[in-house]
C-alpha cells in the first residue's frame, strides 16, 4: 500500500465521481435515491465550489474517493471538515486505502486549522463502524440527525 497517492478531482473526472457515488449507493441499498448527474456535480463541486473530492490512487487508478466540505462549529469558533462520502472499491478494501483517505483528510483539517473531522455512518454498517472505532473515532450517540428534503423542504420554505 506504500504506492497509495492522492489527487483532487478535476472537472474531467465527473464521470468517475458519479461512478463512485452510484457504487456507494448500491452498497448502502440506496441506488434509487441518486439523482445526481454530471451536470449537477459540475455546478456544485466545480462552479459553486461547495464540496471537494479527493481520490486515493493505486498507480494511476482511482481506487477510493472522499467527498467533503467545510462546516462550522460555533462552540469551537472555527471550521471543521465534514466527510460526506468515503468509498473504496471492493477489490481494494482491507488494504489500507480507507485509512489512508481518512488520514489525508485529517492532515488537511489540521493544515487548514479546522477543529474537527466528522462523518455519519449507517447504523447497520458494522464493518465501517468497527473500522472507525479502531481508528479512535467516537460515535456521537447522543445526537440525532434530522433532515428536510424534497417536497417537505419546499413546502416548509413557503
């Protein structure tokens, strides 16, 4: 795994980004929820710069992806990094690519002066939960995520 390198995605990588998003959705049994297109991703990642995409590479091949953005902690008074998605191709799991991506994000957070690195994990995803705990991450069990989306969001906004 010593030949793992990283690179930020460029606009020419839109199809590869969407591929990873769809693969993650399949893994999470949520394929029907993916409405992202290359055009939507281009607008929000590359034009509006609302997220960043980091690839883990073996040689020249993208084997993993981290999609992240800055959030803000009022208690810390500084930004943090929120990891929206982390995915490693099945053939490359267990080889250290997931850990390498998280370590790289931790380094980015520290370099940028961020106060924390956070992410969510599905309750049933025991392999990922065990992995995160093994790295020293703490589950925020006392917090519940709430969400408004789609028609509910639109109706509430009116």
